[in-house]
């Protein structure tokens, strides 16, 4: 569904397109960094410690998106986490040559392409973001790779798939059990491979909750996990976890349908 245009959205879009590069000479980091540190020290020094902590965390939240976006530009449009964390290997190593794979929420197509090239699989990726699909189709092309636009909560690709992949997808879905059950009924996979964020990723999570601040790693998340919760949700959907790895503040898991 397209968002309604408002003056605020139009202004925000225009601001995003305003060139920043020329200002690097007017606002050098060497000059501004000491001022930034001083400003932060002033905030930290205020008598109301709870307010100071909240404001510092809110500033942290405001800076992180710039690091995240820069990490995408740094590797030419593909986030550096694909290269540095090695999470593609988890999926690639658990898909066999010739298998048919459904990549749910395939995003910009990096993992789907890797599964085709490195695993020898045939992959159908589905995503509901036109910009992500445009990137995927323009950067990754192969006879065994197809990208579809669609919302899996409304319609699933037809046919059977040997493997269903959900990499950083489940946490964005409210009706997770229903979606998983539909995938099992429609795709009839022998394996489901998932990657989800861990809730207890660092000490700031309980601190944020204590201060009444958002504590999920992404505002778009409906849930974040510990191993027990993930196992329970997958079990409710009819899946048994066969392998579970905790790494990089994430859970990587392989599950198989329970015999009915």
C-alpha cells in the first residue's frame, strides 16, 4: 500500500536528496568531534541521571542509522554484514545442489543469488519492496534465479519447494505461526532455515526497557527472540528445531516438519 503524500513526507524526501558532500569542507570532523564530545559530556552531567541516560540513548539511536546506511555504501550497495558475518554460509551449507528454494523476504537478493551460485539450487525470491526487487533484478541474474513481487501474508508462490529460507523475516511478522503453517502446507518443504535477532543482545536492552525506551534492535520488529521462544513458536507451527546457533546477536536455526 502506498503511503499518502504529506508536506512533512515531501520535505523529508527533499532533505534526503540534498547533497551533503560539499559540507565536508565546511564542517570538518577534526573541528566538530571535540564539540560533539563536549556536548555529550554536558548532557551526561545534568543532575537528573534518568533524563541524561534517556537523552544519550536517543542520540545514539539517531546516529546508528547513518552508520548503517554508510555500511551499505561502503560495499557498493550491499551491506557489509553480508560479507563480514558469514551468515550466508549457514544457509549455503544447508542447501543441496538441484534443490528448489523459496527465499521469503528476499530483500535485495544477495542471499538468493549466493544460494544459486554456491549451492547449485534453483531459487525463487519473493519480497514486497519494489526498490529492493529493482536492485535484486539489476544486480543478480541467473537462469535458476527468479524474483517475485508480493506479500506472503496474502499470497504464496505456487509449487513445492525443498527448502524455505527466512533470513531476518519472522521478527517483522505479527501472524508468524499462521504464516509458517501456510508455508508448510503450500511449499511442503523438507527444511526451513531461519535467522532471527536475539533480544538479550547486550546490557542496553534491559536498560532501555527500564527507561521506557524502545528496546528492539529495529522499530519494525514485532518480536525478538531467545532460543526457547523460537523453538516454541516453530513447534506451534509444526516444526522441530534440528540445529540452533547463537552468533552475532542472532539465532540461526534449521528446522524440519514434524510428521503428522
